[in-house]
């Protein structure tokens, strides 16, 4: 009845006050229980504070249980919420799908084949993610945000599961950071189907 998604992240927020810009690092631990209509529960620990929202509405791509698995059809469906600004946008789309549901092997295969059609993609090779898992990384760069940024996806080499999505600033502009600087990352720890909010999936 619910898709359970457990992630850990690190998000660098910038604030402008009185003409100066400051950065705040917000380590975040999140558990979501998402129903087919996008409703559910969000339990989040951010900056050392834990909040629980039982009236959570995931929005965005949540509740979409019938994604096409053909790469071209999948791209067309994702394009409804992700304008084709470049390869980085499809990286973001893959992360967004994984954020709100359990991704079936067939859907993940479609996502991987969709990415394989991108020309602005670099095979980084074997890497270790933020929690010590071995993965295969692909990356792309874009200045669409105003600053040149490297986007990296890390996949499990055996299952194709998305392990990690990172964004690294390659130029600082007027931001108070030393580049290269990781501006955000999300690590997917566990996903699975459960009966009700608060339940955890059985270990595989």
C-alpha cells in the first residue's frame, strides 16, 4: 500500500542578508511512506531536529505508478515536468523518480537506457559512495544554474539501483565556498513496499 524510501543527504543552503552571503550545511536523514495518490508520512531529521508529518503530500512525480519502460516514451513522460535543458536535467529526473517510489527493475532499465542516449555523459568508472558501497558513476556538467556544476549519478553495478546523486560546484562566483564544493548529495539507503506508515520493509 505504501512505497517506503529511506535517504540520507547533505544540502548546502545559501542566505543573503545585509549584502553578504552565508552558507549553511544541512545534513538530512529522511524516511517517507508514500501512497499511490502521493499522500503519506514524512519523518525528517535536519540540522539535528526531527519532524514528523502525517499529512505529507509528496507532489511532483509521486503517485505515478505506471511509468512507461520504453526509453523514448519514458523521456516524453518525464519531459512533462523536466524541460530538456540538457543531460543534467535527466539526471535530476532519475533522482526525482527514485525519491518518491520503489523503482522496479524494468523501470530502472528504462531509466538507464534513456540516460545511455545522452551524448554529454562521462563514464567515471568504479567509485565508492558516501556510505562505502561500490558503484559505477556517470557524470555531466552544466552552467544552467549560473555556475558550472558537475552532476554525478552512482549505480549499483549488479542491480542498477541508484545509490547516490551528487552536485558539485566547479566555480564559486560570489558564493563563500572553495571549489570544487559539494552543494548537495542524496544517498538511497533502503526502498521497499510496506502496508502502512511506520512499517519497515523486510530485509532482502
